[in-house]
């Protein structure tokens, strides 16, 4: 039993943020039906392809989902889709606002068919505003939000992060929005629109640092700080056999840190009296800490600082994560058999529930793999009707 058993989601999204939202709901037990055109969605064949010709990340975002094909731009396709809407709780999509299909998928329109349905619309810039019709990816959201000007090292060009955290965070926010709407429906009996955008997520993430507040209050336009903290001293330093990230933020941790490295006099130095003092005088701190770290191995550094309860970590290489004991303890790598690929690692469920935890129940579906199950078993179409839909290329 999953926490979302009994919830049915129609997932028309593609690429990363939307499909990730659907995956999170599916991991927790929702029946998520991925709807795509008969040749398959574009997210099956973009980016890094596996030996089977499909995108490797698709194996992640489409797990636990059922897969069907449907031509929504035909009258018969729309009729079938509306039948599915009557039997579903959530419609998830990431069509650009203003397009014909996007306009037809608003709660205002779909409530005529099912007033309990929740429409989770994910877009680049949101369902309103002057940018709403513009194309947007993670990288452009990072750029427009100002995040690229605080990323990287001073003097370098603007830098995006390689990890597409905006896509990932937007998918998570959309899933959270769906849960809010489901909870509200328990009280009101009504569905609603859930509007989440890449730009809003990127803007929120950037401003959560206090970038805008810093400018508003102090008139300071903070730019790149490299591996240092945005408000305090943090350092990525070279030990004898590798790199270590050390984060002695807050006065309490700083006190423990300088004691651990044998420099207790730095605790009473007014140049290092607060987090912002240490941020501004990081160039004075760095040589002292670098010397201490450079004389030790990674294991010696982390052992000393862990004992002092100072946040620190080896800078891991990806291959070492496979055998990381914490990764194993948290079941964050699940080896899953895929036809033609053998076993491939999928990330485990990151939200741990004690009573009804999520899990990986099935691998990403083939194109149209569940057509017969959905159209015949769920919608009750007769065999001849199903065959005719295939002949007419509706599915």
C-alpha cells in the first residue's frame, strides 16, 4: 500500500520537471498514466542515449508509470481523453501557455467534465505575465533569475550549475502543489489549477540566499563567491590525497572549528567575529586552513572535524558513491533490470515514510505498452473498437 494508492494521474508532460513530478507521485503509489504520441515523446530520445536508443534519464522519470499512446489533436482522441479525465484525479502537463492544447487543459475547461480534477500545469514562466509564451529550460531560468551571476569564481563568466536543480526543484514543487490541492479537495470536493514555473522556482531559490534583500537593505550587488559561503566562510581545500569541503558557519561551529585545527586565537580575533566578518576576510582565513588541511589526508581531516562536529565532507567522485555506506543504508541506489540493458542503477526514493513507503514497482514503459489495459479494462472499450483506434492511428 502506497500513500497515494487510489489516486490516478494523467501525465502528458515531457523532458524533466513535469515527468519528475509524475514520478514522485508514482513512487508513492499513484497510478500515473503517461500519455504520448504513437512515435513516443521527445524525452525518450534527447540527451544521453542508452544502447536501446532511449534517453537514460527517461528510465528514471518514467518508472512506476503506465504508458499509452493517444492523438489528442483528433476529435476521437479528445473524446477518449475526456473519458480518462472523468476517471482521474490529476492531469499533469507542461504545454506552453497560450497554445491550443494548454488552453483546453485548464481547470476551467476540464471541470465541465470532472469538477474534482486537479490540473497541474508546469511551464517556463507561469500561466500569466509578459513572458508566459516564451520557451524556457533550466539554464535560461538560472540566467534570468540572477543565479548565474552568483555562481562560479570572481572574474569568471556567468556560470550555470551542471546539476539541473531548477528542473528538479520545479518538479518537486509541482508534486507538493498537487498534494496541497488534493488536501483542499478533501475539504471542498473541488479541484483546481496548480501553476508552477521554472522561473518562479529559480527566482525563489536565488532570493532565498538573500540576494535581493542584501541589495535592498545594504545596496550591495553580491556576485560570484566561488566555493566560499554566501554569508560566511566555507572552503573547498586540497588535502594530501583529495579535496575536502569544510563549512564552519555560525559562531558556535566556528569556535569548535578553530579549536580543532589548533588556532583558538582566531576565535577572539575581531576580524573573524561574525559570519559576515569571516566572509569578508576569507582571504586571511584560507591560507591558515589550507596549510592545516594540506598536511593531512582526507580521512584525517574529516575524522578531526567530524569529532568536533564541524560539517565537512570528501569531494566524492561518482564511482565511489556506489559503495558509499550511507547511500546503501538509505537505499538510494536501486539496481533495476531493463531488457537489453541489464541492471542499471536508479536513484531510490528520497522521501522516507515509515508506514507506507514508496518504492520502485515497475520500469519505464515501452511506447503504448499499457494501451490495451487502459482502453479496454479501464474505459471498457470492446476489442473491435480498440483495433479500430489502432487502424485509424488514434493510438
